[in-house]
């Protein structure tokens, strides 16, 4: 019996909503600091290692995902992430930083990377008619996750302590990811949804052909691959920087209280998640290259304008718009890869492009802290990022030109 593609999308969300809890790491920071008497850097390193291993494992395991299919890969991710989270509780009990770095950072990070790419390439194949929407749905789960796990972690820590929180959540994540993994499967060869097939046969719809059908080792030899990498890298670097300093930025520019700024930061997570589904769906109609041009052109203006906006409501609207573009950049990339390289080894190519995420996780905060030290204010850093977006805009326009030229050549 043929599987339901919407249940397939739900299973993908199940995996992503668990691993996306990594974005709620900041909720652990203060409780771990006060219980363990570790400094801020000690605790933050665990998160940095996790993000680094996310990028690394996504790149190295892309071929594994393509070869063994989404069920095996997502099951492996469930074990790695579940044990990584649960093992962090053991690290807290034994008061060992190294164990925390190993379980949460290395093991959890590998679970993150494999879990992130496992369902996405599968969904692109199940939704030839709605590529953007499908990947947007799954990756939206990753963006929204912190809104669910953040309060849950807070509640659990206050009632059962830090170590037990890790044990409970490790078990919950493992079970949810395992159940989700069991349903994941690649569609039959040449799969088309029935309604879409009828529309194609009647001539109401035309199937948009992929620009090419390439394997990973062919894709990395094209300038388009590096174009995608640079665009994602800049979008994430600037987005991570804003996420990292949103609270002090709001207080510095608009004079908000720390409490109000914290609430505004919580809302940013919602727009990060909503932007993933919104922009990825829109990209099905406007096309991926056009959506990326919109991202960068509008964010140049947004980043340049932010430091001079004193009106609180306007400031927040611009900030939430930036967050929606940050999420949208993540969600639209898998479909963009499918459009220009085909779905033959989409998981492997996606994995390699996600190294931009690992690199941005290291570079973004460094740039912000250096510019802040040099200028003494957070607002000055925004001009630097507006400059970055100018580079990204040029790259995105060159991508569109290159794709149009190749499309003409292929016809």
C-alpha cells in the first residue's frame, strides 16, 4: 500500500521538532552555571560543539543517507540525539565538562546533522508539485522547536532538577524520533500525486524540469554550488548575529526593559518558524532564485535602517521580518538544490551546503563581538552585516543569470 505523503511530512516534522530543541540551549545555561559553578564560556562551548558537529555530520553523512534511506538514517539520528541528551544528565551528575561536551556536543551534534538531512531529501521526492512547501514544513518544525522545548525545560528543571530533565527529554526525543523514523520511506520510482498527474495529463499543469541531474562529486565542481553556499553562509551569519544580541540590541536602541526584551526575543522564534513555511511556499510560485534576491535586497535596507529606528513597534516589525528571512533561507535551500542539481543525491549535496551553517556559527558571533569591542555599540555591527548582504545580493543575481542561461542552453 502506498504511503500518505502528508503523514510523511508529519514524520519529518516529528524528527525536526526534537532536534530543534538545541535552539533552547540558553534555558539550561544559568541553571547549569549556578549548580556546577562553571563560567559562561564553559557552558556555551557545549552548544558551539553541537552546532559544529551538526554541520560536520550533515556533510559527511549525506552519502550515507542517500545510500541507506531515510528510515535507517533517522533511526541512527534518534539513537545519537536521544543518548546524547540523556548522557548530558550523566555528565551533570558526575560534574564533568568533558562528558557534557561529548554527549551534548559530539554525540548530540551528530544526531542533529543526520536527523536534519534525513527527512528533507525524501520530502522533496514526495512533493514534486510543492517542493518548497514540503521542505518548509519539516524545517519549520526545527524553527518552532525552541518555543515548545524552552518552557518544557524550564518547568522540568524547577521540578526534577537538571540531570533528570536531560534523562526525561532524552527518552522523549528518542521515542518521538524513532516512531517518526519508522514511517519515513522513499517514494516509488517516478512517483506523482494523483491530482497532479491528472493536471499534467490534461495539460493544465506543466512539470518544471530540473536544470540538471547531478551526483555530489559533479555538483561541487559547478559555480552554482558555491553560489548557494555563500548565500546560505551570509544569511545565517547575519541571522545568528541578530539572534545572539537581540536582547541587548533592543535595550540599547529602543530603551526596552530586560524583561520586555526577553519576551520580544521569544517572539523572534515564532517568526523564525513561520518564515520557514511562508517563504518556502512562496518560492514554489515566485521561484527560488527570485525569493533569495528578495531576501537580500530587503535585508540590506532592514539592517541599514535598524540602528536609526527609535519607534518600538517599527523596530520590532523590522526585526521580525529579518527573522522570517533567516528561517526562510534555511527552508528554501533544499528545494533550490533540487531545482538546479536534481534529486539523485539531494541529501548528500544538502549536507555539504550545510557546512555553511557550521562556519556561520563560528564566524557570526566573532564578528559581532569584535565590532562591538571596536565601536562600543551593537548598532554599528548592523552596518557591517548590511555590507555582507550586498555581496549576497550580487551572488543571488548572478545565480539567476547563470540558471537562465543554462535553461536556454538546455532547450
